[in-house]
């Protein structure tokens, strides 16, 4: 991935530098390094440090904590795409004897299995993984705190189970599978399970005094799939580009889109905050912008990866302190600064390469009862249905190849859309999951359920 400092305007670059400078100073972190990605390429890199001289660059490793979970999720979804498992499978089907086998793979990915947030025993992030050599040591005697599938409850042991699942089905250690299937294909040469020079040291900064204490760097052992990795802004910039667009060598565009789609039920606090979780990715709405990615923390380190797919802008921020700046806010601000100062240039409008006359006949205005909708043709033979009022149920539909379409989003996701024709071949109406759409409101010439009053439309009197 090439880096060009000249691709952003001077004012934008200064605003980005100002934001990370404020974060490093007010957050009192020994160092902070950031990168902005636009259109799949790193276009800005910045850093601030408390040490005079050369600051960290895109090649300096920091520990990235729970961003590791997104890497683990990629490995699991590769297994699904290869047909080796289904997301609805209980864990027991592929990894028996864990004591948590009733949890489905989808629930583990979305943190909805009901498992505890942490492993029992000493604080696992500051103690050696050798204290928890087996999965039973990670899960404890009562691994479940909530009914499965009912609520989002973040679980580090859940991703330990997913890592063990990868090892079971691949017949190799999690770290080796990750290197072979993700790191090497994407060119993430500076991402590793153990720190490699040059890397930052982890520090705790005293909450009431400007003094520091070095944090221990533990090998998490069994817990590694939940938070072990070290990486750089250079590598995570490439990973962000992959999570936005996909890469057929690892996961296709449809599967990474699935990762970014909310999969966890939202609680009241989540609704207020506009945050939820997909399959290994955090999803949030901030200032009207949909952001996806993941945060991470381990003693001595903070990390954040934030992507706005609509703006085609991503940001990665890494710091070497236990508590300090809110990197989620910093990452979101870096994305916003670029998206607002230099908005994405739309692709040129181009006509469709080919049009089916039978589909073109369906384009235009339709009515569900008295609700007005517009049906438009989209790419690859698809269509979209949008309420003309600007609010209401809307969806895109993919072509099935048999004259029908399947809804892709919202209320109509998975529902079947078809055109119903009269004996003479003329279109009578559209049927969408039993809803009847007619060319006129309650068109008496169509099969409107319940019929249409024979006296027709009339005023009061």
C-alpha cells in the first residue's frame, strides 16, 4: 500500500494533525500514531510522542488487543464459505466437550451466546496464559450468564472458543492458520502474535500525576484469539481496506459486508448510543455516519480501527497507554474530518449495460394501498423499491433468474417480489410477500385483497 502525504489538502492534513496532537496531550499518552485510508490506500500518517526526536511511523508495532477478534472472525467465516460449517451450528457439532457447546457459531461471533465477559481467576490480561492451559480454565464452572441469543454481552472467552474451533477444523495452531490464510495473502508482514522490533513499550500513566509505570507483556495462551496480536498502522490500513471491499484471496465482498451487518440484539443503552455488533465487527451510528470496525485494549495499549464505507474513508489510531484518549472518538473524528473537508467524488453516471424489456415495463410508480412507491432498475438485473414520501419501507432486490427478486434489506429482506400477469401477458400487479402493489391506489382492475368498493373514490356528503 503506497502512502502519499500530498493526496490530502494542506488544511485537511493540519486538521488531522491537530486532532491527534490534542488526543496525545490531553490523553497523556507516551505516544500516539495514526493513519487515514481513502479509496483503499493510506493517504496520511501522523504521530505524536513524549520523546524528543523521531516519532513512531507506520512500521512501529503496537499491541492491538481486541482488534484481534476481527481477524479471528475472518478465519471462522472462511470456514463457513468453504462449507465446513454453518453459522447456525452449535459449537458442540465441531468442537465437542467444551461445556459451552450449545452456543451457536453465529452467537459466539456476535457476542450473544450468553457467556461471561472474562475468564475466571487472576486478571487474564496481566497474567501468563500458562495459568489457563485448557478451555475449561478459560470458561470456568459456570460459563453462561445469560440465555443464548437474547442479549449482547461481550465475551473474551467466546472468541477463545472460536480460535479453538479454527484449530480443530484446520488441524493447526490458530497463529499458523492466521498467518497462512490472512496475513500473508493481504501482505500484513508486520502483524504477529509476539512483538517484533521496532515496537512500542506499554505504559500505565498515573491518573493524578505525570509519571509512568511499565506494564507487563503477557502471552495470552488460549486467550490469544481474543486479543494477542501486535500490528502497525501500515498493516491495519491494509486490513481496513480489506474489511471495506473484500479480497477474494481471503473473503469476498459479500462476506465482509455480512461481517459489517448488525447481528446482535440492541439493548436500551445500545439504541441510545447508536451502537451494536456484527460478526466480529462493531457497528455504530455517529453524527449521521455509519461506522464499522473494532476497538482494542490491553494493559499498556489502546487501539482503534474505524471505517465509513459510504465515504470510503478509514482511520487507525494506536497508543501505548493503559488508559488515556478515547481512541474511538479520535478515529471517528479523523474519518469525519476527511469526509467533510474532501467529500467522496461520485462515480460518473452511466447507463445500464443491458435492460430486459419485461423488467423495464415494471419501472415507475406503484401503490400498496394508498402508499406510493417507485420501482427502479438497478445493476445486474436488480430492482429497488422506495417510498415516494421519503420515509417508510424500502429495499433493494436481487434478481433470481426466474422472473422474481429477493429483498436484500430492511422489512423486505428475504421476501420474494414477483410480477403477476393476466392471461394476455399484461402486468396485473406486483406481489411482495403477499402485499399487492397496483398501478393506481386500490385499482379495481387488480386482485386487491378484500376487494374494492364498487362505488369507487368519493367525497363526503
